C-alpha cells in the first residue's frame, strides 16, 4: 500500500472517492466518530473496496488523506509569487497563502499532525508522518529564505515558526469557537503586521 493514488484508473477513482468522503466525515464527525460503513456510504463504494485500497482500514485512510493535504499544502505555498514587487512583498504573499490554505482546509491543522492516529496502528501512518515532517520542514525553510531575502532583523527560521504558530493558534481558537470570525481576522492581521515589522521597511504592507 502506498500513500499516493494508484495508477489503475478504477482503483484511483475509489481511492479518491474514499479520501474525499473522509475529508467530509472527519471534519463533521471526527475521526473516532467516523466508521468504515460511513466512509463507504459517503464515497458510494463497498466496504471491501476500502480495505482493498487501504489495508488497515480507517487508519490508512487517515494517513493517505494527511499526505494528500500535505502535498496540496506544498503546492499552494510553493507557487511563484509573480505579483511580489519586493522581497518584503514576497514574505507578505507567502504569509497570505498560509492563512488562505488553512482557511480553505479547516481539517489541515489536526490531520497534518496525525493527531488522531497512533502510528503503531498503521505502517502507512508512520510513513506519512516521516514524509509530512519533511514537506513541512521544506516549507519552513523556503519561507525562511524569503524572509532572509527581505532582510530580517531577527533569526529568519524562528520568525517563520512564531508566525505560523500564531496563525495555527488563531485558527485553533476559531475552530473551537472561542473566537468569532471578525476576531480571527484581527488576530491574523496582528500576526501579519508583527511578521512584516521584522522584514525590510517598517511601513505596513
């Protein structure tokens, strides 16, 4: 079993349908609240088809979904910022992409950490963790490189990690309904301004 979609068209269609169903159900019902029968019904496939594609069942589905989200995260963050007129603008654009990704993928924070699965449950989960850690590490280094090009007055990698932690924390509070959308937007704006205050000029971007 692999994290990627199979090359066989029929198996790939099932694989994609199951992951799409998992993304809906894990967000709505939670991982523990979602059963294989629920996944099969949402994906409109047989339970046996799920096990044919995901040997360890739900844990493997979770791992494969986490890897799909990680690859989409990398794609969203790594596209060229052609509209950035300066290195500082590039930093702002990368920050905005990070915010947008988590706004559009509310499950990402939890699933990328493989929070709900013990890696001993699934060889695929253990593989996913290693690969996701690598992808996220590369994204941090890429963002830190943009910060260095912008001329940071503090250590670039630390600044990126603080910035991401602020965004993650804000979205976590929003998802737990501890803050409303308008407060979330204010918090994200504060985090953006703090990041940019350490890069290049001091004027707002």
